[in-house]
C-alpha cells in the first residue's frame, strides 16, 4: 500500500506532470513572470467556469478578503458578521482593517453560518456578511441573500474551501459558490481543491465599477501606471502559479468527482455507527469535500488521532480553537460571544485524509482503523 497523505499533492502532480511542466516551461520561455498570458488565460477560464463577470487574481486568499473589504469602503467600527468556526484569516482581516468582527453561530449539521443566528446578530452598525463555505459545503445562500437584501448589507463569500461547488436555489436554478454575493473570494493554497504550487488567490464580482476598484486596490491603487487614485496594496498572482492553475482548472470537476467518491466510501463505512456522524450533504449544496470531517460522540478524539498516527494514518482537527476564543481577539471582546454549537463542534470534529488520489486499499485501511479504535 502506498503511504497515506492528508493531501497527496506529489502523486497528483505525477499524474499531470507533462502538462504542468509544459505550461511552466512556456512561462519560462516567454519570461512574462508577472501579468503574463497565463494570468489572463486563467481569469478568462475562471470567469467562464464560475459564471462571474469579473475575476481579479491576487497573491493569496487572505489578500482576496482584505481587498474585497477595502473596495467596499467599510469604515473603522463597522460590523462584519462571520462564523467563528473557520480558519482565523476571515476574522483576522476584519480586525486588521479596524472593522468589528461579530461572530455568528453555525448550523451543527452543515458547519456553515446559521441564518437565524445571523438575523439576530444584525445591528445598525452592521455593514457586511462574510459567509464561509466550509469544508466544501455551500452556506445557505438563499437565506443569506434575503437577509442581506432586507438589511441592505454587502455579502463577501469566503469560497476558499468550496470552489466548484454548486448552490441549488428553491426554483431549481443553480450558481457556483463565490458567484452569488457582492464579492466572492478564494484561495489557491496548494492543498485546496484547486491549488497552485505556492500561494495564490482570486476575487470575483459581477459589478463593473466594483471590479475596477478591486483591480486598482490590488495594484497599489493605480488606475493607470504611476497614477494612484486610492490607497491599495501589492497583491498579484504570478504567471507560474497561473500556468499550474490553468492545467488543474480543466480537471477540477474530475477532482471533485474523485473526492465525492472517497466521501461515499467513508459514508458507507461509518454512517451506521452510533458514535459517528458523517458529513451532512445539504440538499441545496453540491458538496466538494475539501475536508471529510466526522463529528464524534463518546469517543476520545485525541486518542483516536494518536492511534491513527501510530498506524501511519494522518488526521487533523479543523479547528481546535474557534476564532472568538483566539488570543488575538481577547482584548476586543471575543470572549463575550457565547457560541454553544461552535464550542461543541470544536471538541468533537476530526478530519480524515481527503484528496484526489485515494485508492480503495487506502480507504479500507483508514476506515477499518477508525472503527477498530472506536469499537475496542
């Protein structure tokens, strides 16, 4: 059996080596390392894939969030609503811009922001909502869009973990995650479903004026070279990373299918066990399984983690400390938020290996090992 990786990027590369090497070589031959043809090709391909009119590539997913908030001209003290049960970057950017993060409870089944809790958290100072499509599951966007329209709020979708997912509306129509809000953002960190070989990110919008402002902010606030209209930053996706992404974007749906197949295997192995809750697949969401995350009840999670490590099976806890309990927010009142579901989940979730290269032998070994520990 091949060694099991949490994400097997080496084997994935091996399977597309000739295409990736050729794409990178073309960049090297042309020496257009910044804003080269590979970047413009990628923006066009991402626009076609997601249905977003404008795609602005940038240096990473955190920058994408920051540039989005800067473009909306949010002011210090404005409240931005976001879940605490996610990677800290989402809330970190809010605080970095001297905005006020308001942490909102999540649904215990989907792990995404709870619309009822969201509505209750709105105050006269609220300006924006940042829903996170967590672990590859779409947030409940119909309700979020309705709430935003009712209260005249911006929506910035954090789509770092769910690119390629479809959200299905009640009328049967669908849209890609990241393409429904005022602005969508994503990360191309190597372990993402669509990952490059370094750092990278992108911003999505259908608004022409907003797209122009986003592009300016990402490029030192320039409307044209050496003419700086607004305070911006320097956040670019280089051509080498774009070349890799051009190859992998063509395979993204294939990769998603492989992840969903692995998730099906896990589901069948665990769904009948009384101490294990397998990932919920919301009827409105085409889950793309960035992570495969179990909720355990009556199981020593740390013990399971150590047991699996002893059998050369990696596992991860995303996230052991929610954002509102992080030290960085202690002085700004993070501890004042009482999020029972979030705290409950952080004590019970564990993620198993999930990537495009998992084979049946590996899946059998992983699932039998998990059950061996839980049933002992």
